[in-house]
C-alpha cells in the first residue's frame, strides 16, 4: 500500500466525517477506494477498539484527523497483509503531517496498545 493511497483515503474519510455522510470515492485510486470502503463499513468496530486503547481520551474528543488516521491504520492492521511496522510508521507520519504537533506520538501509542492487545 503506498503513501499516496493512504493520503487519498485519509482525505476521503476526514471529509466524510466532516460532512456526516458516506465518503465520496469518485476520483480515488483503486487502493484508496478499497481502504475507504473497508474503513467506512468497519468504523463502529474500529472505533470500539480505538476507544478501548486510547486511555484517557474519549473518541469524540480526539482531533478528527487523528480518528481518521487511527481508523485507517487499524483497518490495515486487521484486514491487510501490510507489516505492522509499516502501518504504524505510515500512520505516525500522516498524523505528524496532517494533524497536531503531538498527534504522531498519540497515534503511535494507541496503535502500539492495539497491536499489543492482539498478540
């Protein structure tokens, strides 16, 4: 999975949440569409896992970009063959680039807890 696909998927997921409607998949690459569709269909289950691992943070209090990054990464961890280290590294970079100055370490910590739970 390329970073470009992840960036496309992140944008579509963020916009969908902001509009409170399903994501627009027109114009997305095939890989991004696959990610967006999977995340959108699984978001309730993903949110439940994320909320359980994000100690001290309610899901609705997280920055929307962080929620989208976490959903995307957790979906990749659970439903693709992408190596764990790659998924976490890419998610941290997306959070650093598109969210707050502390988002990279926050996303890293939540994903590390989720990976630990799965082992």
